[in-house]
């Protein structure tokens, strides 16, 4: 294979790859904290059975150490998720109502 053949094959593959991609606009997340801390999404999915967005109005990062998050519900109730350490590589959080 010559250099020019390699270049033409790379160009064809690049065109094919880019033609398959779509330019979807990135939607802003309703809760940016969940994007910043993905382990929170797992905890919320466990608590609310994968429907947490319908029950929450906001999630706020309250303290860095121990990581504490204020979860505000739609009915103006709130509880706190506090990080307690690791349990087999997964984050271990405690929910506490104040």
C-alpha cells in the first residue's frame, strides 16, 4: 500500500464516520449536581426507583467534607445525603432529615 492509497482510505473512513454522527444539541440537565457527582444519581435512583426528577425540585451541595447534599422535594420537604465512606467501591450515603 502506498502513501497516497493510505491517505485516500483514511479520508473515506473519516467521511463515513462523520456522516453517521448527528449534531444533537446538548440539553442542559435539570440537576447539574447530578452531572458533577454521578454517584448521587445512583443513590437517587435507588431511593426514588428511577423517577427522582418528578419528586425533586432542587439538589444543593452544602458541604465538601463530608460531602453533603440538600435534596429539596416538590412538596417543600427536604433531607440531606451525607457521604459516609465507601462500601465495595460504591459510595455509601446516609439520608437524614433535619
